[in-house]
C-alpha cells in the first residue's frame, strides 16, 4: 500500500491517521512461518515512549498440524498499532492473548485477520483493553473461513474497561464464513470498574489509584498466567497503569 | 502530657446531629452517638431505619451524602477524610455483604491494604514472611482454612466464610474502631460463636471500641455490649444497657421505638 489509508478502510476506521502520516509508508510486515507439525510462540511488548508512532504488521502462516501462540501488550506511543494476518492450514492452531492500554490522547489498536484456509483448524483470541483519559483502544478482528475449512473452531473474546468519560473503546469482531460445519464464537463487552469493589478496597486502606490498579491488573492478569514472559508483561502493564492512574 | 492524651484517647467517636441522604432521599435525620475507648455499643432497629447507612456514612461510601452534623474520630474530623484515610486512621467497616473481587487474592489484597495503612501512618511496611505469618494466625483464630486466603477475595465463599473472612481481615488490620454491619446475618451457630469470639479477641481492649449493627439479640450473647441503642426513623430513639436488647427481643421494635 503506497497511498495513505482513510477512515473508509475497515482496518483503519479507528486509527489516528494524522499520526500515521508521520511514519508513512509503514515498514513491511514481519513474516512468521511455522512449519508443519511445529509449535512456536512469540511475545511482543509495544511500550514505545510518549509521542511516538508505532505500526507493526505480521503475516503469520501456521502449517499443517502446527501451532502458534502469540502474546502481546500494546500500550506505548501516541499511535500504537499491531496488525496480524494469520493463515491456518489443516489442523493448525492459533492462540492470541492481548492486553491493550491507552491513556492521555493515545490511540492503541489491534487489527487481526485469521484465515481458516483448511479444515480442522482452531483459533482463540482473548483481548483485554483499558482506556483512560481521552485514550482510544480498538480491536478490529475478522475471522474468515474458506469453503473447505470444515470443522473450524474459532473464538474471539474481547473485553474493554473504560476509566474516564472521555475514553473510547471499540470492539468489532467480524465473521466471514463460507463453510457450513464450523464453530465461531465471539463476545465483546465494554464496562467500567465496579464502584462497590472500589469502595470495599478503599475501606481497607487502599488509596484510589492503588485500588484501581489492583482491579485492572486482575482484569488483564489471567492472560499471561504461566507465560514464560509473564514478568515482562506484568512490568509493562504496571508501568502503563501507573501513567494512566 | 498524659492527661490531654488520655482525654482524646477515651473519646473514640463523637457523632453529632448527623443528617445524611442517599440519592436525595434523607435517611439519617439528626443522629447523635458517642463511643469511648473500651466500649462496645450495639445499634438495633427495624429494617430501613438507617443502620447500614450509618456504617456507610462513617466509612465514607460515595453517594452517602452528609448534609448536616459532624463526626469526630480520635480527635479528627472524620467527614473530611477519604475512605482509605479513615481506614488508616483506624476505622474498620465489616460489610453486611462482603464484596467479591475476582482475580485478586485475599493475601495480595490484604498485604497491599495493610501496608498502605502502615505507610500512611509512617510505619515500615510488613515483609512478605511476617505478613503471611500474621494472616495464617488470624485465619486459624477465626476457624477459616488459611488456604482460602490464597483464593480471590470472597469469590466462591459461603455466607459464613465471607463473614469469617471479614473478621480475619479485621484481625490483620487491627483497627481502633470496628463498625460491624450485621456481621451475624447468615451465620450458623458454630460460625456465630467463632465470629463472636473473634470480635472479643481482636477488639475487646481498653484502647478500642466496637459499634455492632444488628437486627437480633443473638450476637449480643457472644459479644456483650455496654450500651444498646435503638435506631428508628434515622435517629437514636432510645439508649440503655444490655437489658434493652432483651426487652427489644421480647417486645419488638414498634413498642420501644414508639
């Protein structure tokens, strides 16, 4: 793509296009190819300093019977975008755990296309987002199931937490299914911190920011339990929450 | 030095003519009450009298607005303080319905809470090891399996376990003043006895005070109050000694509150 995208492009509809101009054209996508029968994983922490613009594209091919697990924290920069284009072959598996945090005037987004190209592949996407200040967090995720991809098992779980009135969370799971024997689950919720829980924590002595951080860490914590990079993720989340609260 | 110190110490909580509303609806209408150190007071009253509201107002729950009156706790203006500051100053509210907090373990929550209080008071935070020891001892004292402290706060706890857990929290935090809102509700007789013994062990001390908010006489068999007050229509309508609780049980609120 050589011309700048517009809001009319589905994959860019929530983006900070003004910020994007500053780094356009974006770098070519990283290529990940998982050979048949192999299992691989990738951890990514996007915690660029304030004001920066970061666009990371990945094209990922998961071979026959192979599996790929990706875990990421997307929290840095004025505009931080991570886009994944995943193709799954026969019996392949793809797992994604993603935490996104936006505060100030940040725009943080995750755009995924998961192509179930052949039969019996599974994909699971779990996304937890937090937006405060005037920040925007967005998830645009498409699951595309080809005609031959029978027994596809795909799920998208997207939950977002809004901390302030000016904050925005977008969640747009999308399905495009051409096979007839598939299971595609998706759920999206947007909520705010439980006032009762906050008061309970405060009544035991926790100052507001600390009480909020505790609840927000709990909101995203399940994602990285037992991950080899758990500490790195936790540290990135704590740092982002500290700026936010 | 000694005598002014003693005076502030002995007057733990002084509530004067408190008026409070929730969603614009007046609930407390001129409530006055005084607790001295070393005392246990019980507040009884019919449903809707404002008992829980009193607890929330004193702990500073958002949405419970004080429109008139004052509350002085340990020489400080309670109503000026944020909820966490009231906790650090030594006030503890035992919830009628303890809140479930998925994803946050009891140990993590209580350690952060206790150390936040200690920092606020200029004390050193407790180390992990010392904290675990304290937490285990308090759980054992209340007959709560210490393993449960590793689980998320109140999640999957039975009604009785939640109330025991509240008392374990109280034991760990070691407050000056405990306001216990229907801590006896939903307890079977064994749990009631354990909770009663816990309250006595933790709070029956010359430098502490307890305000028991309750519907029934039965908790008062285990934690004997020095004073009993009847709350009706948003104010204290009658005060007396422990015998008043028995009289209420026998005659009902309508008679007494009239």
